[in-house]
C-alpha cells in the first residue's frame, strides 16, 4: 500500500484544437463552477491544428474565476527554461496561486527538430531536462542565472517577476532515469495516460521516484503524484482506458489513491466532454473524496496522521 497522504485534487484535460476553442472554454468554465482544481492542456506546438499551450492557458485563466491552469506537460526542448519560467512567472503574477508548471523533455525528437530546435537523446536528454528544471526553479525565484554547460548557456539573466505564490514544477516521466530526475528535483510526478502506464505498472515507477527523492535528501511525501486518466463514465461501449459506470470510476480512483499513491486525477474523456465532466464532478469526485477520507480515518481532504 502506497498512500502519501496528500489531499486529493482533480482536473480535466482540455483539447487544444484551434478550431474548437469555444468548446474548450465552455468546459473550462464548467470545471471552474464545479470546483475542480486544475485545467490541464497538452503541449504539442508542432501540430498545425493545435493552439500554443501558454496562449491558451492565459486565456483560460483570464476567463475563469478560481481554477488553476497547468501545461500537461510543457516541452523543455521547444521552450527554453529561462523563457518558460518567464511565461509561468508572468501568468502566476497576474493570477496568483492559479498556475502550476508541468514540464518534460519532449515526446518527439523529430518534432523538436521540425520547429528548428535542437533535439537531445538518451542520457543527454536526461541531463538537459534536469539542468533545465534547475534553471526554471532559479528563475521563478528571481535569481540571477549564469550557466555554461553542454546543454545550456545563459550569460547572466536577471530573472523576474517573482510570483506572489510559489509555482510548483511537476515532471512528466515514465522511464527510470527521468523518474530519477522527478524524485531529485520535481515537486510532482505527472504520469502519462493510464493506457501508457497502466495501474499494474505504477508502483515500480513510484518506487523509482521515492528512491531518487531519498537519495537527494528529500521526503517522498513532498512529491505530488498526478495520473492522467483516459476513459468514459457510464454505459459507453468501446474505447480505451477506464470505461464503465460511476461505481467503477469511484472504486478505481479510490484504489489508485490509497494503493498506488496518486493524489491528483485529470480526466481525459473520450466522449461527450460536457456530460462526462458533469458526471465526474457531481458523482465521481465527491464519492472518491469521501471514500479516501474514510480509509484514512478523517474528513475529505485530510491527511493521515
């Protein structure tokens, strides 16, 4: 059993397709009214039909009231760390407490090269990403940054603004070396979709994050754990991921919280987003909060002693 005891939070993934931004905005407002914590947007800037993630997140933040926004996850090869930190700090200064920063090395070297950036591979990619996260963290803190390595050359950037509330850095990873980076320097682990890292493969990855955190002198409980959950709620036939009635979703997410260690679940629906979000927020989320609280022996949102 792996329960890190962190309060549960929930979000929804919004489709960045340019032609359908109106629907994404409607869904964002629905999530905001329903009390979800996060709006997540994937970052695939090289796809011509997709919006730029930071432009989209900025508009979403401006047109909602309380929900936070997060790139799930920003591509560090296409978004140099000092500039990425500038974007995150700027938005977090405008909407304090409503920005988290998901980052990753990038899923496709060919896509990175297609936009004119330099792709990295293997151990070089791992070093590039870990150094990049260090630069982002320093820049978010308003430090002066000067570095000259094979991966990053910054000639004395004075970072700022410093957001009034800290911006957490969550790392998207699934292979051992990147999971090690997550444990050493990340504020959270963003797991890929449940169809790519299914529940039966989660604990071995959590262990790698934990071991790296301890080796770096960190408490594994300080690392958040986010699961991107693809599927459909209700009598939907076919499709990948978690597909079934409300009770299946409640049982699964409860188990994944108290047995696998996840504290944050992001809904990636495969059908009828508005109706699915309504089921998620009105029936799944409150039931999961209640069941996890009972297992932990407290009220919803509490942590075990």
